[in-house]
């Protein structure tokens, strides 16, 4: 994983050297070179037997003490369960309880290159805790789509499967098919996962960023931003279907509304998804 870690470290270098306005577009610009390298020039090698090639990845970036927020991101202090918040705010009530979250007064920052598994799939993290809190940040990329190949001949191991799998949770069984070895450290849950740099790989990177899949825009519901939720004005099925029809007429159009379950939301329009050409 060391080669992948070196690629991800470039994000922090780019971030520190950025001279313009630091906003969502700047975040995307700093990660794009990393995304290009990851998607175009490398893959995961599993037990030396098969390859996982990534088709698309999604950036998640959140500043606990800064201005850029990504409220859908799981590993942030805004997502702390109420019980943990109570323990952090009232340590005297729980004098005999040790918990890393309580000790750190929030989620500890992941070591770069850690696999973070959650209900939406697997993130590869590159968070940074710095001396000045305002310079710290949470960051990761979600493996949104991928395909599996045999390592020897590049053929698919199951039938004539030729498309990328767009269900991000399927990767649990492919990336960790032998389960998780909890004897290893958090960054080495499966010691047989390697990152291989392959600059000869025939893959064309899509330079255009895209909105992330099924990510709704979050808004503050009060002036102090103490309550954040998906939403905005109520969106009807007619609003949503109108966007679907626009997409049918123009393949390059990005719908403004999405459907999650039985509800409709405004799409988060940050261009934080990166993909190879011809990957939807």
C-alpha cells in the first residue's frame, strides 16, 4: 500500500501549495492529479491472484474547524452518536470509562491509507491532523465502481463479465474475500492487498469532474448551523421526473434532483466524482 499512500500524500502537498481561493473547486483541483494516477496507472492486487481495477472514485472532504463541510461524510465529529457527545461534554460522569473517541474529544484521525468500511462501501482515507486545528481535515475516496480480473491473463474470473460493478458495497466480498484479520493493524486488515503502479495500463482518465452518486445537498436549518439535514424546498415526483427526462434527451446533462428511497432531494453538485472515460 506504500505506493498508494505516496500518491495520496500529494493531496496535502497540493493543498499547502494552493495559492488561490480555498473552496470546493480548489479541493477538487488538488485531488484530481491523485485521482488520475489511481484510476489510470494502478490497481489492487489481491493475494497475487486477481486484480481490482477502479472505474470511478468519489472524494469526501470535511474540515472540522474550517469552512468546507461535507455533512454526508461518516467519519466526522458531526456524526458522533449522542452518547459519545454526552461523555465528551461530561467526563466527570464517566470517570472509569476509557474510549479513544472520548480521549480525543471526537473521532481520532485515520492513518493515511486506512480502509474504512461503512454502510456505503469502502473508503481509502488520507486524513490529516495538524498542530493548528484549522489546518486539519478529514479526507477519503469511496470506491464507487470497479471490475475484477485474473492477475495472469487479464480475463474476468466469472463468465463473460465485461462491465464495471457500480454497486459500491459489493467490494466487501472482493477486496476482503478472506475476511478481516483483526490481529493485524487497522491499515493491514488483509495483508495480501497490494497496490500496484502500472503506467502501461490502457485506461483513459476523464478530466471532467462529476457530482457524486446519490449524494444530497445538506443545509443548515438554523442560524448557528446546529442542525443540518438533507433538503431545501420540498421536491415533488414531477420535479424529479422532469430532470430524468432532460437526462434522456441530453446524456451530458446532470439532473438537479435525486431519489433516495421514496424521497426526493436536491443533488449535491460538487464535482467530486472522478472516473475513467465511458464509465457512468
